[in-house]
């Protein structure tokens, strides 16, 4: 199977009056890939998705689907299914009628609609709800109806804009896992908008991190987590995010809280840097930097410690067996390969 749901954005710009919502966005999404658009509120994720769907037009640039320039192609002719944040189900129709709606719009023969609805409902496990109205369903069930209505069309591209945001925490986790399985089983390309980095990390094959109308990094979740390419990304990815500490770099070491910490860097000389340390990468060690435990947030299986390290706040993740007491002073360090360095002026990774 080739040419099914491959997407490219070429220098896409979108301005509203004098405001640039997208400032030259480029990416290539592979066929069958689960691709997340991740970023804070207002960074341009929904605008990007709407332009891909054909619901909005770029000010300049090209949108390619399966190699064809579709920038001027109408939304209805792009073979795309979309699930929005609000499910937008028709309240007066039954679940079955809601799912059948896109097929009726495309004038599929009646005899084919029934089985297609059954099939889509079975895939998202709502066969037993087909006769109900949306008002008689829980939020999670409504969410699945919206998904069924999207998959019933067998579109080659599946666009989802914060589809789980109305669900409670437990249901969000369950639906997230089901969504991933469903996407794999259908073999469709999915483009998924979220501001929740955990959601992007767990669902996506690759993700594009948006900030201020630009993509700052594209990669697998593991790549972006392991090597954030700027201070902004480092501070956005991870929960809690990376500790970012202004420090002095001297020939391979950094000086943090008056102590030397080895880095993996081969840069020579002296300079100001921002040191990045993941909360989970900090370790207790006899020759570590002294830090006072100011606060313990117990999460059950792990805890987050707020440490005061010579006036600098450091957050550290520890497992339950090694939780100290508030007020204790512990000594912390990190392996050289876990010490990230950034340029304070350009914010870029060093
Ligand atoms: N029709 C419009 N007119 C003017 N500005 C707009 C319009 N649509 C979006 N914007 C602006 O463009 C920027 C990007 O909006 P967009 O909806 O893409 O953000 P987002 O990343 O999806 O954010 P969120 O996570 O809050 O949904 C925002 O600053 C927004 O205010
Ligand atoms: Mg949005």
C-alpha cells in the first residue's frame, strides 16, 4: 500500500492582519504514522490542523497529500476525517444515525450503510449503544461515537484536535490506549493535536513541538526527551520538566552551588551556560552537591523533592524507598551524560 496518507507542509505561513500565527511551518508525515502536534496554548497547532483539513487556507506555502499539491483543494475532496475537541454529535439523532451521517452525505447505497455502521461501532466497542441518543451517554461513550463517525468513512487521514480533553483522568488514559490500538489496526495516518506532553509522548511515533507559530523540534518522543534542542523545549517536555540552572562552564565541568559537576561536553574554555538536569536523572552520592530538602510531594510510587541547592531550586524524582525527610540535607549529583548544556543567549543546545 503506497500513497495513503503521506503529508507535507512546505513553508506554511498564516497571518491574521499583522499577527503571524504560523511563521513558515515545514514537516513531512509518513504514511501510517501517528504524528503529534505538541505545544503550549496559542502556538499554532489547531491552525496547522485546520489548514491540513482544508478548513482554513494558508497565507503562503503548500500543503501536499500523497505528493499532490492540495493547497487549493476543497476540504470535502481531501479524504480526511476529523475529530474535534467537542464531539459535535447531533443530539436529536441516535448513535447509529450519527455514525451513518457522513456516509449518507456521501450518498453511499443504503444497503452498505448498516453494515459499515455496525463495523465502526464494533471497533470502538459501542455496538450496545447504537439506539441511544448522545444525551444518554457518558463523556467517554460520546467520544467513541465521535471516533466511530470518523472511522466509518475509511478516510486515509485522521485528524484529531485535543480529542480527549473533555474526559476525566482515568477515562483519558483508557481511551488514549484504545486510540493507539485503533490507529494501528486501521493503518491510517493520524495527526494529533495536544498541549499535553504526556499524551504526545505516549501516543506519537514522532512529534513536532510548536512554540510561537514555529516548529522548534521534530523527532520521536524519546529523541526529543533525550536531546531537547533548546531551553524552551527542555522546559516544556518532562513532568516535572528539566531543572534549568544558570552556571559557569570550565573545560568540561560546570560549577553548580559552588561544586564542580562533570559534563559529557568536549568544549574547551570558559563560558556562561544554562545547565539542564532532569528530575529523574539526579542521584544521591557521597561526593555530590549539598542540597536541603524543602518540600516532599509524595506521588505514591515516587516522590518529587524540592531541593534548595545554595539558593537554587532543584526538583528531584526519587522512588519510595529513598525518600528523605523535609529539612534533611542530601548530596546530589548526575552522570555526565545526563547533564544538558544550553547557550543562555541563543537558548540553543550546546
Ligand atoms: N481567526 C483568527 N483570527 C485572529 N487570530 C487567530 C485566529 N485563529 C487563531 N488565531 C491566533 O493564532 C494563534 C494560534 O492559534 P491556534 O488556535 O492555532 O493555537 P493552538 O496551538 O491550537 O492553541 P490551544 O492549545 O489553545 O488550542 C493564537 O494566538 C490565536 O489567537
Ligand atoms: Mg487548539
